[in-house]
C-alpha cells in the first residue's frame, strides 16, 4: 500500500484486558514449584515492566542464581500455571477480569482504516500474551508484537516492534504507543512516538496527564481512531 501508515502498538494488561492477577498467581506458582518459595512475586512492581525484568527482581530478592537456563525453566513453568490460572473460577467472582471498555470497538474501527497497522508492545512474554489474549478472543487481532522475552527495559521494545514491522514489509511514517502506565508513556517518548495513555489500569487520568502523554483518556471508549493521524503531525 502507498501513502502514510501509522503503527499502533498496544499494551495488554490494564489497557486491553484485566486478568484478576492471573499472571502474578501463575508466576508465584512457578517459583514455588521450582524453588519452594511461596508468594515470591508479592511486592515486586509489575505495572509497565517486562516479565524478564520482573523475574530478575524475584531472583535477586530470593538470592537465586540468574542464568539463561533458570530463566527458561521458570518461564516454561509460568506458562503452564498461567494457562490454569486464567480459567480458574474465583469466589467471589472478580471485578477486575475481562476485556476493558472500548477495546473491541476500537480494534474494529482500526481494522477498517487501511492507514493503521495494529500490533502489540507488551512486557508479557510472547506465549503469556497469547494465553491471556487468546482466552478473551483477542490474540488474532494483532499482526505481530514486541514482547518481554528478550529485554529487561521496556524502552527496548519499540525498536523491536519496528523491526517486526519491517519483517512484515511495513515501514510506518508514525508510531503510536497505547498503554496504561507512565512506563508506556516513557518508552513512547524516548523514541519520539506518540503516547496515548488510558486510565483503565492502576493510574488515574491526573497521574497520566502529568507524564506529558500526547493524549490521555479515561477509557478506550473515548478514542476516536480518526484523530490518530492528526497527533502524528
């Protein structure tokens, strides 16, 4: 296709979906199974960070040796437990579980605009992202993604997303990062991308506005995708 194209990169947790902390429960279960430590992840910051960085913090806290083999073992165990936790019935039923407001309508609108390319930029491991989004029928909505398997720093995911776009034959003229944390905004700003912040996670509109994001929304219900090209100018 000729003409300008905008690459729109979505975060997952707190932006597209909520999982009632299935990821945290799955990671706790994986660490306990392999090392015998209970509640190992409690208190480790999750929001906006990569799963690789979260695991490294857990290993440091528990004084465990960090190397590629141990990382891969925990990651594999995590996938097994996440797949169980995402379908585990909880009592009482959680309020923080499901697709967030405006997500499906936003993706539908973007699918109708040939100037927009929709992909993922998330701290989740790739398979973890597939498990979470697949549970809600959203995984197939995204052409490709940059994930938390390879990098500790979220900033490093934007170049990875651009490389994946190039592999798909796409050279965008602008990039939009949509997320729910200051770290999502930071990674966009660091690379000169457009930062759209949505207050459906742990941060409210005021705190996200203070980051200097280009656009701050209470939910994705407020996003008019027709306005995204204007933000790039």
